[in-house]
C-alpha cells in the first residue's frame, strides 16, 4: 500500500514537473519569438530611416516640350501645372548665351541668342514696351535665359510656322514629370515686322516678341523659373 501511494505520488510529481517544464519551455520559446519580432521591427525601422527620403528635396529642371513629351508622354502636357513644392530646387541649366551686341534705338541690343534645330536665329533683343525683353520680363516675371534656351536651342517650333512667326515651348519639371511651369516663346524670324514698324538694321531677325507662362494668372511665371 505504501509503495502504491508513493508510486502514485511519484507519477503525480512527474506529471507536475513535466507540466512546469513544458510551461517553462513555452515561455522561453514565446520570449525568443517576441524578442526576435522586436529585433526585426527595430531593424526594419532603422533600415527605413537609412533610406533616402524621396520627398525631402525635389529637383526641377528645364526641358523643351518635345523632350518632356518623349520622356513622360504627350498626354501629360495637357495636365494642369502644379504649385511649387516647398524646398524644391531648380537644377542649373547648361545653356550659354552669347555676349550682347550693341544696336540702335528701340533697343536692338541682342541680349542672348539660341539656334533651333532648323537653324533659326533665335535672338532676344532688349526691345521696348511692345516687343522683346523689356516687354515680357517684368510683366511676366521671366528674367532668366534658361527657359528661353530650353524652348529654342536644338528644338523645333511646337506648331507649324505661320509666315515668319515661330512658337516654342519649354517646361519646368521634376524627375517624375510634375510640371510647375510651361513657358511659351513667340519669335519673329524676319528683320522686318509684319506692319513694318520695326526693322532690325543688323539684318538678323527681330527675334523674341514675347515670352510668358501658360495657364498662369496674368501669364506670370513662378519665381523658380528665374533661379
């Protein structure tokens, strides 16, 4: 009888020990899994923090309308332009303008010139309140030569020429195609205006009549086009 009781007690203690051992093992395994999960989460968070922040700085650059259509698709040219993101940076352009040349009144002085793919002499003269740089720069907040260069240099007009009139476009965009400005340049490819009021005595075209930002209030460009 004593042996049977002790045996039963032994079996009871053995089962109890095994239960405790199993519980201990489960707790250990749970602790290991929990620790591993915490480590994986913290590692993922740390890794993510080391990745470059794609939204921290957006770089915008000028390109012609043809280049934009080729890269991002012609249908995106019909999308509305977007406001300039805070902290955006305009990438410097590589275009170089030629030195200004002296000229007589209605100020024929050539401010810069760029040649299109068809050989058109895309001059921009100082002009006056009707044509040229003096006409469009302050009125449309467009003082830089970079959008003019991007529109004309090594490109073609955006629509078939009408007589001596040429129209060009450039776009200020970022690396994913978000446009903040579309600049249109109106060029006269003859040394005499249509009404005969203006004559470029150097024999070169009258050149840029006007330039402005499309679909913008009063056709005024955002400040970023001048950076």
